[in-house]
């Protein structure tokens, strides 16, 4: 049911998990930038 709070939470979690920002490659790219290196990640 679209009005169920559990349904809303499931959709929010599913969307966040599918988003590129959540991926481990983004964390690595951010760390590289913080160390003064090139990100080597096309979406960063």
C-alpha cells in the first residue's frame, strides 16, 4: 500500500541504495581528493 509507512521507508532505502553517491567508489574518490590526488572517478 502506498500509504503504509513501511512502504515509504522501503522505497526511500531502495532509492538511496541504488544511488551512485552511496557507492564505495565515491568514498574512495572523496578520499583521493582530500589527499590532493585526482579523483579518477567520472562522476566526481
